[in-house]
C-alpha cells in the first residue's frame, strides 16, 4: 500500500481505537486547548514532540524548523511564540535539539545548499561565537554534537531577548525557558540550560516597558 493511503488507513484505525476507549475523546479535544508547554524543535521526522515526551494531544503546543532555531526575523516562529505566551499562557518554552542534527552538520561545512544557506547562516553565527572551543574537538561527530548543544543554549538566550518573553516575564512572571537535547540512539532527553522568569540579559537586549 502506498504511504499516503497507509497513513489514511492508520488514521482511521487510530480514531476508532481512541473512540472505543473513550467516546468523548475527540469532543474534549475539539472544545479546549490548554497546553502548559511550547516546544520549539527540529523538523527531523524522528523527533516528534508528543512521541518522545509521551504527552497527549492538547498538552504541548509545537513549532518546528530546521535545527530548532529562534531567529529574530522569523515571523512564523515569532507568531507561534506570541500566541503560545500571550494567548495560551504557557508556563514553559522548550527548545529541543538532537544529537547528529543534519542542519547543524551542514552549517559546519562550506558547501552551498541554495536557499537554505540563509537559514544555516544563523547556525554558522553560533559556530563563530564558540569557534575556539569547537575547533579544539578533533572528532568530527563530537564537534557536531557539541555545536548542537551550544546552538540550543544560544536559542534559549535568543528567546530571552524577545519582547514577547520579556513582557511576559514582567507581567506574569512566566514562562520558564528550557534547553534540551535528544539522543536518537537511546531516546533520552538531556536538559542543558534553564532560564527562570526575569533572568538577566545583556543591557543592549533588554527592553524597558513604560506601562
């Protein structure tokens, strides 16, 4: 059976299974969405937020892009962040990368990937910030994995630089920001960094709100 037909068949089987367990399952999902968490993850098909965290539909609000980036000109990501923080009132924002990330590995090369070069440039900037540490790592796979970690840490800091997060920290003392990394070989998530509401940012990135 072709993949798209198989997907539709599996969808029907899943829906019937859930209704058999709980006839009101979909009615509840239809009428409410109140996740406590925004997940900013990689588009990699092997790192699905609900699967790797064992959470149910409705528990995690998800945004995914190549290499789990928080780019200050990305209106898609910023719109998701705005909605999650100010409408859904999430308590936590998680940036989750994964070891062996192809986007991170690509950014470490000099190869041209066409349009995607513009996206990878943001990862190259992280490399430049930590170049001495990274180039001291002789093993290439270990170097990629360390850049994966450093990239997650930098993206969490980039969240703290946004007006969305700084305003929410001022108004409701939330959300907490977390940086995690997932290992494909064993399925385990490893916490790297956490920023509590009100965590310091460098003065040049700090906004003063009049009201």
